[in-house]
């Protein structure tokens, strides 16, 4: 593994945020800005101090809460003064420029890095963020499918009102579980930590099997996979036997669920990478694998309740 010295960092790292990230990973309280030669305090130094010093330091983790704020320019229209609630403009929980309420922007990711739930900052195209983002994307597509299912007065192909049974509620449950999965992915365990945990469990003969099961770092319940399998069985019971490949179309609801299926497969491929590295709960991989089967069955089920005929794949026949 490459060793990073201060001089090497100056030569190899142009982005100051990356220089700061490397210093934090080494547990250092300061680093030298190569462009100015000045010593800069890292986020670790500020956290060790425990509060904002009020000097608007570059890596202040407290949102510059003690930095004096200049008086904001007043609006020329006096009648509008009461309608404008001026904030600090720092973003996040400290509010924006025009509101004191929590705002979604913090500006901390403007250099292309983001923080994991462990506190570690990584570049945004890191495999962990790719997996998190794809799970989030999947959750949004599930929300789109759910919105379609709960549209009032949906009629089937024969003109009768459609009832999807418990499927909309199942989709809500799945979205919540995808939130859980994303949170666990955002807390990757280091390979060394995983090895130490495994050796600790193996050497502790007094640990019961039940205690071992609950000590799994992911805490993603195996019950979630079992639920998916039950739901798949219930829908399959209502479907005709499948004897050929089907095209991902039919009703709009079915098409939405097929999109969920394909995005789910992409999420699975990314989680496989994390699982192979030993930094992600393998139960999440099982869940996402089963989830794509659920979406396939749900798409067929949506076509069935809407009285839509499944369109089969046709082999090419040369003229």
C-alpha cells in the first residue's frame, strides 16, 4: 500500500479537500496547504476542540456557528421586510440566506466528496456511493410504481375498476427497507474490523447461536427476505403458468415494475462488489436478489389484474 508523506501529498494531490481527507485518514490535526505554505487545521482538530472557534476555519465541522455574520442587505421594498426570514446562509441545519429553516444544501460536497455515516469522506464515485445511489434510485422508481397503483378509478382492459390487493402496501414496505439498506451500506466495515469480529466470534465459545445472529454488523433482518418470498408465492398463485419469455410491457403499472426490476439488478451488481470486499452485510445482497424476483412477479400480477394480455417474445423468422 502506498505511503503518503506530506511532501508526496503536495506532489500527488491538487485538490485541497483530498489533501485534507488524507490527513484525516492518517489521524493528523494539521496539514500544509501547498499553494500558500500555511498550516491548516483538519476537521479532527476542530472536533477535538469541541466548538467553533469563530475564525471561519476551512474545515469547520460546526457550520461556522460562532463566526460573526455581516448584516444582510435590506430589501428596497419596505412592505416585503416582514415576509423575509433571514438566516445565516451557512446551509443545512443552520438555514439558508432567506430562511432559518433546515435547507438541503451544505456546500460540503462541492469538491466532489461526501461523508459516509462513519464520518469518513470519500470521492462521490466510490463504489459505496455508487451502491447507495442506485438503491436510492431504485427506491424512487418503486415510489413511481406505487403512485401509479394508487391512482383513483384505475380501469382494467375490460373497463372494470382494478384492485391490486396488498401490492401497494407491499411497495411502501419495500421503500422503507431500501432506506434501511442504504443506511447500512453507508456504514462500511473495514476489512480488518470484519476479520477481528470474525475471530472474536470464533474464539468465544460461550456465545450462543442466537447471540451470534444478532451481533451481525448489518442488523438487516432475515425476515425481510422471507416476506418477499411469501408475497411472490401469493401473487404467483393468481398467475397463469409461464412457458415463454415475456416482454417488459403491458399496462403502465407493469412497465413501471419492470423498470424497478432492472434497476434492482444493477443495484445488486454493485452490492456484490461490496459484499465481496467483506464491507457490507450479506443479508442485504440476499434481499436485493430476491427483490428483483418480486418485481418480475409483481409486473405480471399487475397485467393479470388489469386483464392485460402478456406479450411474449418472438424469435426472429427470416423471410
